C-alpha cells in the first residue's frame, strides 16, 4: 500500500508490501518472485525503499524466507499487532 498503516513507515512515506500470498498449490513456481519483482519495480517509480509487513507464525515461513533472500531486514522496532506493540508476555512470579 502506498500509505502504510505502520506508523514508522507512514511517518517516512515508505510504501509497504503486506498480506502477500501465493496459494499453496501454486508455490515454488516463481509466481511469488514475479509478483515481488513487479511490486518492487512499481515502488522504485515512487520511492527508494519499500517496507514489508509479515506475520511471525510458522505459516508465514515461506514469506519470511523470501523476504530475507530479497534483502529485506527487520527495522529493529520489535513486533507489532494492529500497528502497535503487543503487550509483553506475562511472567510467572514463582519464588525459588
């Protein structure tokens, strides 16, 4: 999307690729690569950089690997959920 909902991208006018999917039965045929090539070509017409939004569950593994292989790196700002940091995990306060 040209105007990301992720605050750091929105603030810096970084277009975001998110919700990128290839139907499982069509994966490993170069479709995702071709789509990403085209998306990045369009982005280069407007911006010198692109951001990505990707889930962190195992189901997103193929996308995570593809983004890394294409040179995308985390922004270092941690995870977000609905465009905000998720609450920290609850810690067990057992004595010991």
